[in-house]
C-alpha cells in the first residue's frame, strides 16, 4: 500500500462530488487544448494556404488591406477595379523581371438555376501553370473561350464530369477540366478565361487584381517600394501583409476564447481547492488518528496533495483525449465565431501541446492542493481525537 | 524493568479567564509487561494523562521517561518516531479508514514507519488469527460489527510490534460481551510481553487488569 493508493481510494468516498469536480477540470482542459491547438493550426494553415497563391504580391486598387485578404482567400467582391493601363505600366516597370504577371477578375455571380452564388475566378489560362503549379487537373485547362475549369467542391457537389455543360449568366460553357481536391479555397471556384469573365461582368478590361511573382524574390521589398512610388492609385500587398491582416482580424476572437478558457480554468482550480478543503475538514478525526499512530506532518501533506494531483491528472488526461475525440465538433463550433478560418484540420493531435496542457493542469492541481494540505498538517491530533 | 516513569506531571489548560488543572503532580512508574488500568470519573484527567504518555501532548510541568529517555526534551520528529515504533494506540471510536479493507487498515502504521522491523504477511496473519478476524481481512469496515472493528484497531496498534499499547476507553462503544472479549484479548497481549495501559470508567473491566491507578480531579488517589 502506498500514499497514492490511499489518496486514490479516498476520492471514492464522495463519488458524486469528486466526479463533478473532475468534470469541471475535464471541460476546462478540453477547451484549453482545443483553443490552443486551433490557434496554432490557424497560423500554420493560413501560411500554407497563402503560399499556395503562387505569387509574391498582389497589386490591387488602393483601399482596405482586409479586402485584399478577402479577395485572395475568399474571392470576395471588391467594389473597385484597377485602371486598365496598370498591367502595361507594371510590365514596363518590371522590365521582364517577373515569372508571373497575372491579371485576375474575381467576382460572385448569382446562379438562378442552382439557387446559389457562384464564385468566378477570371484569369488568363496560360498563367494557370505558373499561378497554381500544384494543381492536378483532370482533363485540360480551357483552351477556348467557351471552356471552363471547375473546382473539386463544385464538381463533387453537382456530380459534374468532363465535357458537361455549365451555365453562367445564361451562357453555356463546356467543362474542359476538373481540379483534383486541394483542400484550399481553390476547390470552391469556377475558373474561366479572363475575357469571358470581363464579358459576363460587362467590364471590358476590368480586373480586380494582378498577381505578381518575381524572378528574384530577394528583390521583393525594393521592387514594391519602387512600384508604389512610380505607379499611383495602386496598393501592393505582400502575402505576409495579408497574413498579418487576417491574423489581426482573428486575434479578437482568439483573445475572447482564451479569456473564457482562463476563467474556466480558474473556476476548476477553485473547485479542486474547495473539494479537497472540504475533505480535510470532514476527515479531521482520521487525520488526527493518523498523526497519533505515527504519521508525520509531511505524510499528511503528501496524502492530501496526492488527492489533488490525482484529480487534476485524471482531468488533464481525459480532457485532452476528449478534445481529440470531439475535435470535429469543437472545430465547427469555434469556426462559427471566427471571421475567417483557413482550410484544413485545426484541432489536431499535437504531442508537444498535449504535454504542455497536461503538465499545466497537474501544476494547477498541485497549487490547488497546497492550502488544504497545509491546513491538514496543522490539525492537532488531540483536538481531532477528542472530536 | 521500568518502561515508563512519570514524575510530577502537571497539566494546566487555560480557557479564557478560567484555569483548569487537568493533572496535578502525578507520579508513577510502569514496568515492562504490566497491564495497567487508569480509572476515574469523567473529567478526572485520565485521557489527558494517556495523551501525554502517548506523546500527543506535552505537560505544563513534570516529565515522562520512556526507556529512561525524557520525552520533554524531544523534538516533533523524535516524538513522531516514538509514536510510530514504540506505541500502539487504540481509540474509543476505532477510526478505521472506510475505503480501506481490514488488512489495509492494519498495515497503515507500516506505511508511516517505513516498516523498519520488516514485518511480513506471516506476522500479519498471526495477529489477525489471534484476534479472530483472519477471515474478515478483505472486508471493508462497514461490513464489520463493532467488536470486529475494535479488533481491527487493536491489530493496527500491534502491527509495528510496539513496546506498549495505550487504549482510550476501547470498550465504550461495545456491548458487555464484546467488552469482556476485548479485555481478554488485551490480557493475552500482556501474556506475550506487551505492556498495556488502558483508560476506562468501567470498574468491572478495570478489575481484570493487574494494576489500577485511580484518578480524581487530576490527582492519583490510589495505585
């Protein structure tokens, strides 16, 4: 028999009370792990997603950087167009020092037939391989003006096959290719030749952005400075700036969620302290008896602190397991509060994070047990035995 | 050979403005292997005396010698060690831990002492057999009768092979039949060489001891 066995068995004396305390710890740890995992994955996935844009920077009409972020990641509508000569000016200023210079027209188009909004991404199809080198296209990229490329999500949802017809703004297009699943926002777009996009939108030469990939990435900052100075009416946003912009947007929601977790953890810690303290008061005579039969103050301290640590250890372990088991549901719930969420799993198994959460919980259990354990050592055996 | 020597033991409690002299110049000795009953009416100081003998309390003045060593000069750690290795306590209310079974309750002092005397299962079974609770060793306290619970408490007091047993009203919660059985058990321990000091207000049971120390108002009136 060990001190830990005694402490463990003591917890069974008030099953309901200790179970409820355990439940509080489990809930706090589940939320703590989920939020931390979510935050960590959020930044990683966002980086990954932005890197998949295949450009170093976007040239957009001067305006709000959040709109640019939305454009790149959501395909949101920007109520402004770049001046028609910007593309030529850029080509001139960059003097062939670019790999990709791709005008883009992104907009939303109501689809009467399917009762939804289609996301349209107009681009010069010759640029597809440069812009999205990781794409695997089943079939081929559009070669003619009446051909389109469909993202995986739409093709999968509508059961679209190569050669099928797809109606945009009452005009039928032939699906020449379907993009294999990318697990990014790319899956949700319909890609059409730029000229067709401009026709649908009745914006001849209208573009919302120009994606640029330089030949020499090290010249990025100097090039952006120069272009911003020399071409008026444009805004240049690098992928890093977009990342910062979205992170700032998401930070508010994350701060709120972490505050909730902090309060939940504080309540759980007080819960442990309360339960262990009640246990000490209820067992005054037993503690007195143990002192009388030879237990030192250190022995009593150990038994009480072990009870607290066992509770927090169990709560920590079960909480982390539960977070992983319920990851999909938790993710869906948390996503509903966030202004933007990148693709991919966000609550995932992370050994380092799991260990961190676990030891943090055990540490809190230790802290919560200190006062009751200290109180227990102060119990006078004579007073206790006298009752 | 003298095991315990008590010299001019006085214990004064101060409760607000009131001063209570629980023990007043008490002196006596107890030899190895003696069976001593301390009797007296309620408030006579017998339990206070037992607590001081058991190193749970310190006297206001006077001294207790255990094996010729003055207890008053010992620090808390030394007193813990005395309680662990030399003394076995039996309480009126048993104080068994309800989540532990009989054998685990009995082994509890070994956990605190670290079992320096290397007490094994054979000795434990011998104690259980002597006390007639061998078959109940895996039972929880709530499954035992009052008499059985007190026997478990006696077994717990014996497990560290103490030099003497201090029993505080060990039969107060038992019927007369069980009370006599417990006293007979204590007598058998004395026959095995263990010194037993028992506090009781029951004169009939006290008469079963070899020696009676009668207290009244904190003073010894007969020994």
